[in-house]
C-alpha cells in the first residue's frame, strides 16, 4: 500500500468500513510510515476530536487514537480467527463426507 492509497482509506478506517485485507494493509502501512501516522492523527483529530470537544467531552488524541488502533488490531485478529475456524470446519465436514461416502461405496 502506498501513501496515496492509505490517505484515501483513512475515513473508511475511522468509520470501520475496511474489509480484512485492506485493514491489514492499512495497519501494516501505518507501522512503517511516519507521514501517514501524522496524517491519520490529523484526520482523527478533525473528525473525532472536534465532535467530542463540541459535545463537551474530554479528548486525548494520542491515547484515543492508540486505543482505536488496538481495537482494530483485535477485530482483525478476531475476524481472521473466525475465518480460520470456518475453513477448518469446512475441511472437517468435507473429510467426514468423503469417509462416509467411501464406507458406503466399498462396504456394501
């Protein structure tokens, strides 16, 4: 992912609209690119911070953004775990079907 693509995805990230692949790429890129971390921080401040401050809530941009990043990492890990569980379940189901079919066909 390049910086231009990263910047185009910031709002989708902030609104939790990235699929697994894009979220993974987004999180990887932000770890490597200081300029994009700064851009994310600015946009987070604009879209989230101003809303909170207008509502009279306190706002610590660095802490809140770090919390959001951690939450997104956990969500990505959870989504990947669920996907792997579903794949394993499909494999087991298919293998069981093949075994039953084998038994029925060869032990009649």
